């Protein structure tokens, strides 16, 4: 279209330039032209993710256009060498994808939308599963606030808010398949099935309510998972995974709690590293600005939940022993990112080894999935029976806190705030009077 405006002279210059460009591009193709070789999309409740698999890193630009709403994605120096995915007529955000070559060497992708979105794009480096990727996330503007706060509002108007809320986090999802079994079973699929079965069991309890952190096949960042659980006012957080190891004989389930002091074994550290690496596979959001806030919150009350997490983990492990082989007889400790909620007792269950042929078959079996869910459910029940007073994360955070200084003792602090030493220790889930400088403790009212 732009060519129409050109004079003949400009036109002939353009032709000469064009021939030159052809020469250049043919030289390039000898070296290897960059290609978009795959294009996937994942639909999450609050956004849609497009993932362009590319042969080498690319430069790109994203534009937002209105009337009708659409996104234009320009990728430099790349050809389109795959199929365009088709979106169902019922898709909430995207109606159509189009692509065309631009300026001879560049690619333009147009995303026709049903509503205005806020796009976010970033590139991901290759890993074991994928090569270079360009990720474009589309967040509908109508959903500035996500679903969770609405759910809370509703809950607070009914007696339902007296229920214990159990956040159930199915590991991985979407772009991140997790571990893979011999028969191609994907961790993200089986753990979601177990999570849904557990949620159904939790919802059958008159005093409990399940919150599924991930309810479909899409990825959620590790920090976001905790944020979602907190917004849902979860009293417990259980992340469900399936283990994998080079040695196919490895089998059984393990239960983990967070350790800030270091992993309980080399294997635990290795596992934590590989689970944490999910953010590199599934993709992180560039503007993870709340890192600072999160680390402050972490310091605030991590100690208070450590003991509760261990109690919960112990109950779940005890019940998993009834289902089958237990990989580690003790609750394991490792630095799992997803367990770093300062105020919600959190555990991570590696349900079985997907890399073990028998256990892979078990993980695929609906009957066995129910057994695992039931074992975790028993652990949840046992944990709540031990908790007399429901202490909501929000109320716990709202309390006064005190940062330990040199020379402080617990009893002196208790005296200063006119509370008993027992209640102070209880509020912080402390078994001993040991405190350390810089530690932040809760002062109960
Ligand atoms: Zn996992």
C-alpha cells in the first residue's frame, strides 16, 4: 500500500534496493534463516498466552490498536514456518490470528481481539524441553482485578467464611509440562487430576472449602501461586507434584516443607532446583515488582508457619504410607519457591515417581489418583483437628510485630506488651525461648 505514494524514481531506487536485499537475504539463507517453527497458546482465567517457538533469539515490538481491538506483533528477520492455531468461537479474548511477511525479512502477526487487552511480552532461553521462545501474554483490561478478590467479597457475606480454606496447587501447567514418564505421561496432567479429586473431597467437608490454584492447562508463576492462595485467604497450601529421577528404580512419595537454612539432602536440593526452574520453562512475568514486598512479608512471619507446616506435612506423610511406598520416611526440607508463603502453612507432595514405570501407570489410574487424594485429605483433616482457633492469614498479618534487638528476651518482650510468655510463644509457634537479632515476631492482641 505504501508503494502507491512513491514516485517512479523512488520506485526504481526501491527496486534496486530490493534486488540488493534479495542478494543479502540469499546470503543469509545460506547461513540459516531464523524461523518461527511453532506457535502454541494457553488460556488461563486471567490471561491468554501465545508462545512462539523460534530457531534463534529475535527482536520484536508489540503495538496495541483500537477499533477494532487488535495487537500487532512485529518480529524482525524471521519467517513463519508453522501453522496458525485456530481459536474456538467461544474464546474469551482472541478471535483470529493472522500473519504476513513484512519488509521482505520481517514478520507481522496480527491478533484480532474481542476486547482491549494489556499485552506483556518477553523472550525465554532454551531449556531441556524447548528452544528459544517469544512469549506474548494478553491480559483483558476488563479484568484489572482478578477473580479472587470477588470470591472473597462473596464469601465474607455468608457464613462460608468460617470454613477452613485449603489451597490446592497442581504443579506446572501450560507451557511447562513438568516431568515426563516413559509412556509420555506428563506431570502437569496427572497432578491436576489428583488436585481436582482432592478439591472435591475437601468441598465435601462441612467445615472446609477448596481453592484450586490452577484449574486448567496453563502456567502460573511460582510467586503468583502463593499470591493467589493468600487472596483466597487460604489456611493451608498443598502443592502437588510427581517426581522424576535418572534411576528408574526410584519410587514412592515424599512430603516437603520449606527450609530457609538449606536442604535436608543433596537430592532434596536437586529436586528443589528442578521444581523452581519451572519458572524458566513456563515463563516468568517481567514485572515481578513485588519481589521486595514479598521478601519483607517473608521475614515477617515465616517462623510462625514453619512448625505448622511441619505438623501438616507429618500428617500427610503418615497417611501416604498407607497408599504405597514412601520414598523418604521423614518429612523433607528444601528451598521450594512455591512454599515461601510467610503466613500459610505450606507443603509440597511428590506423589510418586513418574519416571518409574509402575508408578507412572499408577499416576495415570483414576483409582490410584483417588487414593493419593484421600491420603492428603486425611492429613488435612488431622491437621485441622489439632487447630482449635482458626487464625486467618490476614488477621495474623494485621497484628503488631516486633523486631528482636540485641539484649531482648522473650519474657521481657511479653512483659512490655503485657501478655503472657505462653501466648507470645503460641502466636509465633515457638517451642523454645530462643530468639535471634533481627527476627520479627508477632505480638498477639
Ligand atoms: Zn513438579
